[in-house]
C-alpha cells in the first residue's frame, strides 16, 4: 500500500491523528507526512490541520481514485488490480495491452475521460469527464470461443443488478446488452476477444455507465434516447462506491456463468428484458428480420416469432416497432 493510501486509512480510522503519530506509524519523517498530505489535498481530499491536535479528514473527492474504490471492494479478484487514468484514449485499449502482458483476471482499468471511447457496432461512446463510469475488465474465462458472446449478456445482468438499487423497478435490458433506465439508454457493454481456434486467451469487457452526466453532456441527437442516473432520479451517485459494487455483481455473475453456463443466469436476464412480447426489427450484417420477441434461449440467442416461423438470432441491431414507449420497467420481476 502506498504511503498516501496508508495515511488515508489512518485518518479514516481515527477522528484526529497527529503528524507525530503518522510519522511514527509509517516510519517516515514529519516532512514526508506533510508532503503526502499535500498530495492528497491536491487530489481533492479535504484534510484540516488542527493546531496542537493533528490532521482531520473532513471530505473525499468524487473521483475514481484507487484508494476510494478499494475501501468499498468486497471481491476476491475483480478490481483488486486497478489502474485509474484522468484521460485515456480507450479503457478497452489499455485493458487489451495489460491482457497481452499477462495481467490477472479481474484487472480493472478506469478513466475519468476517454478521447476515443468505443461502443458496439463501431459506434462512439460519448465520454464526458468526471461524471460517469468508463471501465474495462480483463477476463480469462475457461469457455469455448463460441460461447464468448454470452459474457456480454451476463455483464448486462451484473450492470442491471448494480443499477437496480438506485432506481428500483426502472432498470431494463435491451437485447443483447444495453441497459435502460426509464426507457433510455444508461449503460452499454463492449466485449473484445483474443482467442485461438479452441481456446480463449483473454476477453476485454468494456462497460460504460452514465451516472452523473447532466443533459448538456449528451450530444443533441442522443438526448431523446440517452439518460444518466442523476437525470432520471435527481440523486447523484457515489461513483467509487458504484464501481466497487459493479465489481462485486460482475464477479458473482461471471463466476456462475463460467462454472455452470449462461443458462443459469438466463432467467434473471429475462426478468429485466424490455423486449419480450414486443414487435421488433433486427439488422444483422444487412440481413433484416422482423417479428415478435419470445425471449432468449439458454445460450442467449434472441427467439423471434417471424413471418417465416421461429428464428434464433445470435447478433444484430434491434429496433422496436413503434418506438421505446413503456420500456422503463422490468419485464418479469425485480431481477435481483
């Protein structure tokens, strides 16, 4: 643990800690203590120096800092190795670099801002600074490459679990892995795989969640269909706590899928589905299908009642006939 992190830990444990006590406990000089306190203040921590008593921690920044996330972590692996950036091109790009360098499973890359954030189907993920969560995890699943797409659906369940307490009954999943809040997109997921013919070397799982973004942070053309938790509920989100909570829900769902298969998570995915019973069109590499959604099968494929009978669709871009009205509530229960 870094000296600054140890200072934070001590300040959180006691209402006031003298510079002398910090120096003795950490085995550093009083001048070194002061230097680390100043660095913490520069990072946004409010630390008061009270004459003849010592230092008092009175406020923490709303920033994705390792120490702020680590104190909320309850996981065994996910988020235990953590890299945080103020600005980065893409968290997925950095996570892929780490995966190639044999980073352990659960390694997490976070950024306050992305300059080239990516979404599904080659789209851009809008990434305003210091308001949302931009995260990428390194996964090393013992799965067939053919089963890798199921990880994105499983991740949608984990994101929905993490969001549900912030807006009970208002979170939904749009196949395959978009999360909606009151019918508007609040989170997206992108998976990228490095594999051989019969073995996955690594999967990078990128997750973007709009937490505290104001309306002006969204491009005008996205405002009718996108939202943030703050916009939908009026309540700001503690982002470090949310990041740690997402690590917990993701680790739990992921471990279950890798151990027992996606079929054990499919019912929970269905409980969040906003598409079941709705008429949709699906574009898959130029091939267009239309029909009524029955649900998903145990492998995560969308089951569609179309004009030519039942179809099972592995991938595609879904549009809902007659728009997104009424998609803000979950389909079959709480999903938690």
